[in-house]
C-alpha cells in the first residue's frame, strides 16, 4: 500500500491494483510517515481479474507473501506480453519461480529489500510509513539500463544494480533475522501464555543475536560458493559481536514499537504461528536458503536447527 501511495501521489504514474479483495480497497489511499508527511494516492483500477489490470500495464510489481508468488505468476501469465515483472522483495523465491514459469526473454526485476518499513493501519486505505531506506538494490534481467534510474526517481531513493539475481534472492534480512529472534524467544515454548506482548526489536537479546550471527556465518559460506556478495549482518548493523548487535537492534527508532507476532487469549499472550513471520520466513525464506546450501554441499547446522523448530511450530499449531 505504501508503494502504491508513493507512486500515485504525484499522478505522474497510473497505478492499478490487482487484489483478491477489491471490495476492501478505496480508490483514495494514503501513507503517513513519522513526521506527518502524507503520500495521498489514487488507484485508477481496482480488480480481482488480471484481464482488467495486466494488459494495459507496463510494469507489474508483486507485493505478496511468498506462498502467493507462484500462483499469482501463473494467474497473470496469459496476459503478459512485454511487461516488466518484478517483486517488492525477492527473498521469498520470486526469481526462482519466475524462471520456472516464464521464458528466458521475460523482463524481470526484484528488490533486495523492501523500500520502506511500514505497517497497515486500515487495509485498503491507510498505512503508516515507519522508516525510509537510504539505499536500495535491484536485480534486473532483460531490461534497459535506465530502468533502475526511473525507479530511483519514482521512490526518491538511490538504487544500485545488482550483478546477479542471487544477490536479490538471497537475503540475511527477514529470512534469517525473523527466525533467529523467534527461535531466541520461544525455542523452549511449551504452550504457556505470557502476561504481555513482547517487543520484537526493543527487547532483542544477546541469545537471539548469537543465533542470527551463527546462521549468517553459514549463509556467507553459501554466498561465497555462489560467488555472490551479501553484506554480513555485523557489518550491515555496524556491530562487532552479539552484544553490540543486540544494542543496535534495540536502538533503531523505527523498530522500537514493533511487537512480536502474538495472539491474546484468556490466559494471556501466546505466539501467533499464523503470522507471516512464521508462515513466510520459514518455508519461503529460510527453507530456500537451506535447499540451496544442500545443493551446494554447504553445512548449515544452525539454520537446520532453527528451520526444523519453526516448521514444527507451524505444523503443530496452524490449523
């Protein structure tokens, strides 16, 4: 919603929305940042039918959870001619699925990380823009050199080109960060309820950092094997060890009010295993990394441990 609001804010671009819930979307949408700046946008078309949206579009941008990417690409395929098809974040399998579904002449692009830190306040109408990224990275295939320049102007953020789709598809952000913290909080969870809802980042602890760093070390071995550079988490967060990483994550202003995925019951708060932190970042994030590591004979004991725990929690608790 934030990207749609920003892109349609000046009316230089016509933005159309393909959604399974068109009745829940307003034509007038907005995103409001922490300083009160409003990006008020207008959607030209809102439809659940790809035939209403895709043929007259030049660019198709997927803003979807990982489990919807494959079926959505198959859904829009009959209406794709020469459009550029991309994804707001590529670490949940976008390029892998797109390569299977489309031919090698299809124009593809994908962001390495999401452009904004944001939360929906009213679905289909309003979102909170909690933080901006200073720099973005994008992988492109079969697209002109000025494509990234255009996106940089639209988002008003510098965007650099990546050399390989692996650089966008493999991320040590959400696919490692979220599982590390979830494991750190609840690896000993036996069904008990908690009196309050945990803050995800503001209370991030050293143990969660230890897990995150260990997984990133294994991830870096895979990157080296694939000849791909992804900045190590300690470098990215300007930290030197688990303690300084925890302090860094505690201190990021845009993260301070983000709660852990939990559900309130009569007894108190329990983990929400239906949250995308579980249902996306384990099977469509960490799982992809493990499969590539196995294929390339890279040992990943910590990733395996966390993934096995997360999938067990999902399988045991999601109806």
